[in-house]
């Protein structure tokens, strides 16, 4: 049985892909405020382009982030609800892992970073190593947990590693080795998820916020 | 509703089966109606998570919506005894409300529409508060005068047709009525949300113990702000009164303050609502929104409407606060009246004007 996968990532721009064996389609939108508007039309259009109907989809995959909260949630809730409505499984994947896999087009060996825009002068980041012994679709091994940091607070030897994501575009003086990979591709997300699912890895959907909501409890306000 | 009626309702096929999603504030609401019959109203509230912050925190609400969305949809369909594949349309609150919270519901509704291949209706939250009474008390008289009072809104609306013609007669120029309840509750050391606590305390108190101001009810204000409200001055006046007592080392008569404050709010609301009915020749008043659950407001509105010969409709308290059934009810009216669905690219609009019923 071949899988028909709907993949959605809204941690960077909006990327939606549908893969049905040899037939696949991918679309994206980079309107930073347009996540809510664009995801559903992209879902409808990619299904049509791949020549399948909503009822044909067997699996949904979403990017868990990290990413700006409001946009991130739009993709995750879209995937969760679609899967529930069709009665099919939904899987989640760290979006930084997807960018790391995309970066392998430009890094052949050694260690590298993924750093994406976390706003407020911070980046979401993780450190990776290329492992040539692993399957081609899943060759970037994550060495650190996804985290949020002010880029200047990263040690220089870390910042100096080749870096994928928009971190180097936003802070070129702090990330001197940019890789030409900016936004998450739902197509690569699909390949990575299928590889891990076939390897028996459990892929829970869980938004990676990495920050508490901005608010003080009444108790915290009382104790300055 | 009895099980037998519910099954009969869900089996009838000539009326549209519509699911409504509401996420404009801190309630994740999923309601399902068959035409003008309510099948289920499922709610997941994050109010307890906000209580420790002393008010609704948008990011906390948005996170809770994401977690609650699928479980609440699942509960709604199970309790209604329907399958998602039976639905004829999806309706969703597209505004006004908290932007991030709205987006969770709008995205969920669109995804449902794509997954099920059914039309989507993005509708106005305030119009839904009016339309909910159709599933409670039957078709709306046209026109109806609606007063919506909640933590976010205080509006007087003239409603010739709830699916496409709502006119704003007035609204609050500062705090919403429910906001005033929350702030006064805080002054009195009562928990959030303040409405139910003040209502309960007020039953033990003297409504005329303290003569708190009635904003925008006299002289020139009644010309310029005839059907508008102001509760900010009232809130300040209560706070000053309490502070003066405390400064003088005297005990604060919490029940009397609560009762007198509540009396001032409900006096202004009902006085202006009845006046609006009279001046627009409308003999039907409907009250909705969370503050419509207030027992004194319901009683005073009934008295004053009876005296003026106005028919008053107030949905049960559970349908006055934010819920999905109200969205489903408005969505069903849209389908019944043959309105065109919304575009799948519809945005969430945090400041959607009440005069725009459908996005």
C-alpha cells in the first residue's frame, strides 16, 4: 500500500505538499501575515495538482516548529483537523530537522547549524552533524535540543559553523557562514517523515513553543 | 433535548446540518445545529488558566484552543450522534476577537471544509450572539433590537436581518460592561471572572446603599451619546469609594458595593435598550453576551420590557456566553437563506465591524 501524504509546515513561510507515489505537488506562500489565509487554499490546490482527493490521503505530517507561535499554530491545527476529519494518522516533525536535511545539499560533512527567526532579536537553533552512514533522506543528526537564544550569546566557535535558515540573513555579522537554505520545504518534510515512520519512529504532534506566554500571574506581579 | 428528539432532528434531511466553531476569546466552542434545532453545544474553556493572571492572556488562550480543538470537535459529533461526513456546511467566527485565538478557529474550520468538501461561512461573532436565540426561542422577529453585553463588547444593534443587515445604534466608548465587572471584582478582592461573583455577592447587598454614577445618561450626553455606554467612570468611582473607606479604617461593605455597582450597570443598560426600542418602533428586545447571564440584568430587563409592552428574549445563560452553537445557528441561517459561502482565503479579522455579518 503506498501512502498519500499531506504535509504542512508554517514555522517559517507556509509550505504545503501532497505526495502520492510518483505524483506530487508543492506550493508555498511567503506572506508573513498570511498564514491563516493561505494554508487552506494551498491544501486544496496541491491535492488537485497531485490528482488526488481529500479522501485519498492516508497520512498527514506537520512541522512542530519551533516558529513564531501564531503562524505555527495555523499549520498544526490545519493538519490535526484534516486528519481527524478523514480518520487518518497525523505525525509531527521538528521543523529545524527539516531545514537540516535541506542543508545537506550544501554541506557534505562535519557539523553545521540551523538558525531561524524567533523575532525579538532571537533565533531558534540547533546543531547538527552529517552522518554519511544514514539513509539519504535522514542524514542530519541533531546534536542539541531545539532552543531559543540571542545569537550574540552563542559561543563564536558555534556561530562560525555553516548555518542554514534565516538567522544569517538577519544577523550576517554573527553567522558568517550562511547556507543557501531559508525556509522549510514541505516536500523534504514528507521524505524525512516517511523515512522515520518506516524506521518505526514515533512522531508525535507537539508545538515547540520554547517560550512561556508573556504574562505575569497576579502573584508574580505582587512580588517585584 | 430528549434522545428521541435528537435522533429525529439528526435524521431529518431537509434542514442543513451545520457545525460552528468559536475561538474569539477563551472558549473553544463547537456547536452543531440542524436548521433551527440545536443538537449539541460543546465547550472547552481555558478560563481557569487565565484566573491566575487576573484576566485573559491571549497567548494562553491560543495555546488552549489548539489543544482543545480536535477533542472538542470529537465530543460534539459524538454527543450529537452525527458524523463529520454528514455535515452540509462549516461556520466559524472570523471576527471580532483576539487575533491569534481567531486564527486557530478559522484555520481549523477551513481545514474541515477542505477535508470534507463542504462550504465554509466566516461569520461575525456579534451577529452569532443574536442568531443563537433562533435555536432557543425560534425564528427571530424582524426587526429585533439586540443588546450584546460581554467582557469585550457592549452594543445596541438594530437587526432587520441577522444574515445580512445589522445596524449599530451605539456601543461602549471605553470599557465593556463585563470588563467593568472584572475590574470592580478585583477592587473588591473577588476572583476573575468577576461577573458571577458580583452577582452572587449582590444578592446579600443593598442595591440603593451607594448612588454610583450612571454614565452618559443625562443632558448633553443623552444627545451626543444617546445609545452609547461608558463604564470606566463607574469603575473609578467604585474604586475611589472603596479606597476612601479603607483609608478611613472602616470595613468595606462588599455586598452593598457589589449590589449598588451592579444596579448602576443594569440600570443604564436596560434604560437605553428600552429607549432604543421605543424610538425605533421595535417591540422585540434580545439580550446576549456573557453579562446577559447576570440575574439582576435579566430581572430588570423583564420588568422594564413588561412595562413598555416589549417582548424580551434572553437565551439560557449557557448560550449567552461564547459558544459554538451560536456560530452554527448563524451558519445554518446563511445556508437556509441561500447566501454564498466565504472564500477559502478568508482572513481572521480581529476588528471586524458588527455591520459586516459575513466575511
